[in-house]
């Protein structure tokens, strides 16, 4: 889309300048000029008395043509594994995928990519999937966006699933938009609920918007597959069954499907991986500006360690350079939903709350009894964190 001024028609009346709520129109040599502050709101188009401001809708030109949706069948979930271990989100996706597949009376398949992970393909058969599509290739040994997205897009083109669900994890969020682009379809990020519409054909994808204040339901009527990432810890995981069922379909990753990989894997930093996997953590201890000094994050880490949890942080702590951004919880950081969230020296600004308020149990430690964090806390401890945190570490260590 673009909005531009036809200079031959512009009379320099300046009506558009006054109409623009964003100050995006300037006069240059007696003619209106639209600058980069323009948000395409079209207020100027409507007021121009001589029709000199033109809005050009370009979407049709870039949208892919509609597909025959009847050719697409089945629900796929992306079985995320790291270092040969299936991640919890995989079982949550299977739980939800099974429900949707049953509603549609179609098959549920898990898609696994990796190297030397044959056992995982077998393991998936214990979780009520009908099929496991599996690509084993050295190029998929460690996660990299390009080979992951190329292999999944290849499988999707070949088998035409109606739905593909992926975890809204670091891995899922990173590569799945590339898959959607390759397949020329839409992608709804961070969904917390699904349903099938009344026609029985389309997936209704619900996700929170505007910091959780509204829920948007999105449908993909004309393109396939219908793709979504799913927030971890929202869906009920499928329990492991006593017996296996379903079949494994082993696929290759054909040379013609591969493009040169644009990243080089250097090394995986264990320490970072274990501490920052916030999305999957059952317990998170987060520190904020109230710590007063970066050195006190050592205590936050210690408390997280004795509880077997991960370390989070407020943006104020991250902005101060006390801890890397990968730990940030909130609107511009991670959305988390652990069983226990302990907020230490965090005031509870709305931008922090939207990232953690759906935690099962929230414990807030703050010296200000009026801190907003107490409004969402299950248990509030009013006091000095420098006394309370060491006491908690001592007590939990004993237990
Ligand atoms: C567009 C936008 C996006 C944002 N995104 C995020 C986001 O993703 N995540 C996020 O966290 N913030 C985000 N913010 C920032 C947010 O508005 C707050 O500024 C930030 O969360 C405050 O961090 P804090 O609670 O650590 O610090 P403060 O608000 O300064 O709170 C510190 C708290 O510590 C308490 N305290 C101080 N000393 C002690 C003590 N000795 N013992 C006990 N308690 C003590 C104080 O009473 C206070 O309540 C965003 C802001 C904007 C505008």
C-alpha cells in the first residue's frame, strides 16, 4: 500500500496538512509532500478537495492465489526436540492436535526433524498419533532456521496437511514464519485456544492481543495449511499410553530442496540454555530493579537453583545491564506461565504483568505494600528482599 500526491493536481491549499493526525504532510515549493511519519490512515485522501492524494492498494498484487482447500487433510504438530529429547510442548501440541483431528475426523501426525533421533520417532507412537513423518539428516543435527524450514516446507508441500501447529518456543518462533512464507500461507502467533468453525472446515485460532486485554480469533479461509504457534503450558499434554500405535514414515531431505544455509553453527552454550528456557520452566524466580545492584542476581540464581527453576527479570533490570535480555519477562520479553513465579523487587508494571500473570501461583516480595504486583500475587511478602531471599534460600536448601 502507498499514499502519494499527484503534484499536477495539488493546488497547495494545505487542507491535507491540517487533517493529518501524524504531522506527516509538509509543504514544499507550494505542493504537499507526504513523509515517513505517514501511517496510511487515509485522512488526507478523504479531505483533499481536488482528489490529488491517491491511495494505492497493492495487497492483491502480492497475495498468493487461493488454493483448493479440499486437497488439504490432517493435523500436523511439529515435534520439537533438543539434543535428542522431546520437549514438553510436543506433548501439549499432540493433546490439542488430537482433539482437533477428532473434531475434523482426520488424522493426527507428528513431524520430527533431526539427526540420529530414530528412537524419538518410535517414542511418539506412544502418544496417540496416527503417523510420524520423520526426516533424519546430518544437516538437521542442530537447530538452524534454514534446513529446518526447508525440510518442513518440503514435507508440507508433499503431503498437504490442513493444519500445522508448532510450539511458540525459541525454536518454533524462529523458523516457522519461514515455513509459512515458503508455503505462501498465514501464521497466527502465540495462540492460546483453537476451535473448528461451524462449516467444519476452518481452524479458529485465538490469541491474546493488546497485552491480554482482548482476544482475537483468526481464520485462514483461502489458504492452506492453517498455521499457528501455540503458547507452551496452555494446552493439556497427551499422556503416554501403554502401547504404541500408528506408523512411521521416514523421509529424506532431497538435495534440490536445500538452499545454502545462511548461518554457521558455532557452539551451543549449555549454561545459557538451561537457565534461559523460561517458556518451559515450572518455577521462575525473577529479579527487578529493587535488587539495587547487579550482584544480587547471584541470590536470585541461588534461589532458582534450590527450587529447580529458571531465572527471569524485569525490563528495568535488563536495561540496566544486570542480566541479558533473554531473561526478560513481559510485553517485550517472554510470556511465561510457570506453576510458581516469584517476583523479587519488581513493582508490577502492566508491561511486566502481561508476561507472567497467568502463572499458577505468584509470590511477590516487595517492600512497598502498595506495589501493583500485589494485585496479581497469590502470596505477598512485604519486606526487604535482602532479608527475605537469603531466608528462603536457607529454608528451601534444608528441605
Ligand atoms: C513499550 C514498553 C514495553 C515494556 N516491556 C516490558 C517488559 O517486557 N517487561 C518488563 O518488566 N517491563 C517492561 N516495560 C517497563 C515497565 O513499564 C517497567 O518500567 C518495568 O517493568 C519496571 O521494572 P521493575 O519493576 O524492576 O522496576 P521498578 O518499577 O523500579 O520497581 C522496583 C520495585 O522494587 C521494590 N524494592 C526496592 N527495593 C526493595 C527492597 N530492598 N526489598 C523489596 N522490594 C524493593 C520497589 O518497591 C519497587 O516496587 C516496558 C515499558 C514500555 C513502555
